């Protein structure tokens, strides 16, 4: 554990919401909060502090001061580091992620066109960082900082999910809330009759099989975190809609993605999978994307 939570700072309302969420998480983890802003054209700092309203980096410093004030307003005793670097933001945040337990970014919410709101930078980082990344929208500001709502974790059960479950159970334990474990699964072909209808007995058997698989995946983690109440649910529909339909009242949605080659983070068109793609664009709550094997 590095005991550092890094939040990206860019002066937008989404960034301030991410900072508030990150400050709350740092308090819960008893970690340091690192506020990071990167700009390739950042000027060298003068030897003497410039007068108010002067200096090439005046607006950058003003933005960072606002970010730090936002964090300290809620948690005055929280250790906060302000970091300005003259680098490409993608490179700077990627490096910061390697030195952090968690990376927190603002995610734009543009209503009907929200699917385009995350932006290329966020997509690149979600796809390739080695630490979990949390995306927070500005409209989530009022709830995200109070720890309200259950922690919800999406499980595919078709691949290892230990890192995902470790993050989700620990998050629920820190917040003292219920962990809602959701598994979405398509009905198997044998559950449909020749006319295209569903055979009730076959459909129920498929659902029962899925419930048993989910219970088996959670068993060891229930024992490790006996204080966490677990609400495990199987939804017999496509995984992405199953998650979005269940996330309306969640405080945090946790999803997983496979590890990528860390040296390929500059390649265009990062692939994060259709389920992760759907929830980072459309989920109404903060989303944590956890890399796993």
C-alpha cells in the first residue's frame, strides 16, 4: 500500500467533484491526497513568489488553490500535496497512478450525449492504469462525498475476480454499507423453445445455476469480511443493462477490466470491454474500474 490517493485537477466542476470524492476516500483510508495538474506549457517557477495576479502560472496556481481549499474545507486535518508538472497530462497521470493506490478523475455528464463525455484522456487512463481508477461526475457531488448508498460490484464469474472482490469488500467495510453483488447472465439457448418463447423450468434452472456460481465466488470473501452485509443478485439479462438497471441508488459501482501492457498506453482506441464502456458512460454513480488478471 502506498497510502496515496491522486486526483486530477483541471479547474472544471467535474474535477472539483472528483477532488471531494477523493478527499473522502483519503480520509477513510487514512491516506494522503495528492492533487495533480499537468500542462506541457507550464512555465518554470520564478525564484521569488510573484505578486498576486502576476506570473505566467498565476491561473494554474489559482486553480490548484481552489482544489486544495475544496479538499481542506471538509477535512482540515487531511494531508494534501499540490503537484504541478510540465508534462503531457496522460503521461503525468499515468506515472502518478503507478505511485498511488487510487486515481480519481472527473467525468463529464452531458445529458443525452453523455456517452461522449468521458473523453480520450479518461478512456486511455481507465484502459491502461495499473491501479484502480474512479470516475466522478459533477452531478454526483451531493452524494459521492457523504459515502451514501451501497457499494455495488459487477461480477462476470467467467474469469478471476479476486482483485475486484478485494476492492469492493474493502470499500463497503470502510463505509459501513451493504455490498450489492450483481451478476448478469444471458439465458442459455436450451431455455428457449422452438417458437422463440422461454421454457420456465429451464430458465429457472439456469438462474439457480447462476446463483450457486455467485454464492461460491463470494463465500471466502464473506468469511474474510464478516461485518459486511452482502446482497447477492442474479439478473438474467445482458450484463451491461443488468448493471445500469441496478445502479440507480448505488453510492459506488465497481467493475473490472483485464490488465493491459503498461507500455502501450499511447496507442489509440483503448479497449476496455463493452460492459465497462457502458457503465463509465452511463452509470448514475461514481464508477471504480479495477484492473485484474
